[in-house]
């Protein structure tokens, strides 16, 4: 007989929310119950799948670090970048280099469609084709997929299908449901960390095991080695951006005051 209760022998391994450790745990659980496949491998007859994409909102640097983490976890996913946001310039030399490296690690690269420059939904196909071609010409790597940034219902309902471009919200991977009807009992479970929260449910083992088709969206800006709550995460992101900007100015000119370093 043991001299003390068994439970005190169990060291609880607590990880910070949104840390790389937490992401590694989620990934191990997905791998345990599913085969993580690429969007291109899913068709209407596919009975079971897990697809993973990353929409890159604010930081190519964080996407790059996240891609390296995924490389150590031996998975390949899709990284979707914006070309119309005001937080990063995808076509700077540094960013092009990082995106190409992400691609060279085995991840796919796609367009994260910011609809802010769209004048009418009738033009949506032209708009996406135009932006993906520009992206391809700058990056010189294949762009064969897109995801909508903050998709309005109209965009989701349209189920846009374009030659040579996978719409990650296509009905193969995503089941549209009006919010008021709830998200229970969908054939394709959607799990997202949007706004640094799990509004469609947390990807715990029970949820991952219970669903045969799962579409995961993880935003790299939310995830760091340490793992932060929403406020501290934005603070650390802002600090990183200041460092990048400071370095940029320092390398561009020699009249930048040392006071800001
Ligand atoms: Zn987005």
C-alpha cells in the first residue's frame, strides 16, 4: 500500500494558454485521432479529415515562427496572407524571404482576402483572381488557395468556386449556418481561435475525437513561445512591431536618433 494518496504523485503539467506548448498539445491530439491533410485532398466523398489553416493578420514574423514550430511537429498547413492590410507589407524583401521559407518548409501559401477594396459582390471573382495573381508574381511561388478575412454572410453563402484556386470556405470544408441557428451538430466542425478566444468550442480531446471532419483556423499572431492573455499578447505584438520598425529606420537612414533605441 502506498504511504500517500496516488493523486499527489501526479504532477500536473499546466501550460499557458496560447503558448507553443499548448499548440503542440492540441496538435498531438489532432494527430492522434485524425490524418491532417491538405485542402486539395478533400473531395465530397471524403469521410474523415482535419484541415488546418492560418490567417495572418498582423505579423509575418509570428507566422514565420509558427511555421517553424509546425515543422518541428512534422505537419504541413496553409498560411494565408493579406496584401491589403495596414499592419505589414507582404512584398517587402524581408517578408518575401520569410514567406518563401515558410513555403520551402512544406506549407502552402494562400491569399487572405480583405474585401475592403471590393466595390460589389458581383466583382468578387475578378477581385480574388487579380489579388492572387499579384501575390504570385511578387512571391514567385504558387498561390492556389484563398480565405476571406472577416467574411460577410454574402461571401460565405456565395460558395465561390474559381478555377485553380481553392476557397477554404467552400462547401467541401465549411458548412454555412446562420448564427441564430447555432453551431451544434454540423457535419463539418469548425474550430477557430478568432479574437484570441474559442467561440466555436475548445479543441479538447473529446471534441477532436467526436468529429470526423474538422476545419481548424489558428491565427499565428495569437500564439507565442510563452503564451499570453489577450491584453499582454497585443502588448508583446506591439513591442515586436516597434522593434521591426526601429530596425527598418536604422537600416534606411543615419539621422535616426539613438534616443528611440
Ligand atoms: Zn482575417
